[in-house]
C-alpha cells in the first residue's frame, strides 16, 4: 500500500477466525493508529487507513509501518504517506 493518498486499503486473508491486530507505527516505533484490534472471521478482509492518528489528526508525509498479527503469524509492510 505505498504510496497512497488520501487513503490506504490494507487487504488480508485469514485461514481461520481469530483475533487480529492491525497497527500503524511511525519510524520511531511509536504507535500512531490502531486499525483493527478484534476477532475476525476467516476469509478476506479490507481495512482503510486515512492517514490520521488515533486522535483524528492528519499525520505528516513520510514512511509508516503497518503491522498485522493474527494468531501465530505476523507481517510488517511499509506505507508512504504523501500529502
């Protein structure tokens, strides 16, 4: 999902139902937004991030990391926010 403007759609597929954490971090490792923190059914899912932090403030242009954890699996992807 890089680069994006004004929104980034994260697509993921779960083999089985379970808890999912999808979190956006800045390059300093600070959590800026939690996109998903709940159980999800098995199958394909779409989540959109609008480039805002947890308080609804627009974030500055730059590189952000999107981390997904589901069960014993995790993945990290880069996203470039261009304002």
